């Protein structure tokens, strides 16, 4: 099993979609929300993703295809 921390940034086009839920359902990823800041029209989430590295890569590719910006996570204590 691999773990990776990432930051997802959402625009108004995808803010209402169940992105985190879909990661678990479609890609079988275990998600742990470490920090977030969401409003009605935009936001970000720092997640820890847990599963095989190939599954994590597939999940990240899936959310990018939905229009979510994915960045490597910074240390959550810095926020």
C-alpha cells in the first residue's frame, strides 16, 4: 500500500460533484481529509490517499479529467 498527500482545487463547475466519494467508489481509494476550505463556488481539500500506487494514479487522473486541479500537498501545519 502507498500513501500520498495531495491538494485538490475546485472551481464552480465541479464544487457540487462528489469527488472524494467517487475516489472511494470508483477507484477503491481510502481517503482521509486533512484540511479543507469550501464555499459555494470554489474551494480546496488536502487529502491523504491510500491504496496501491497505480490506483492512486488512476484516481488522480480521474479527478483531473473532471476539471479538478491537483497539486502535491504542502505540510498541513503550514496552513
